[in-house]
C-alpha cells in the first residue's frame, strides 16, 4: 500500500482497483502529467462505459437464469413438460 503522501502511488492503486490494466494506467498517468486532464477524464469515461456494459451483460444473464428458475418452479405445480 502506498504511503499517504505518495499521490502517484495512490492514483495508480486506485486505477488498478478500478480494473485498469497496466497500459491504461501508464497512458492515464502520462496524460495527467502532461496536463491533459480532459483526455484523462475521457479515458476514464471510456473505461467506465466498458465496465458498465459488462455489468449489463451479466445482469442479462442473471435475468435469463431467474426466468428459467421461475418457469421451472411454475411447472413444478403442474405436470412436467421437461
């Protein structure tokens, strides 16, 4: 764990915890060090969108599974068609 005064280390750790790979971390750090704050924010927004898309895909899988369980429970009250 980085020392509290190590803002670069803390930033790197935060990016890593957010699922950023080493290449993205380096790219972000370079942008920030060069004063390209807007490009850095755009990079983070792009990564956030990817993470959210993954969440939505996983949610769809859960919904499908829940529907299957619902249908099987519903069928349990009638003669089985499986």
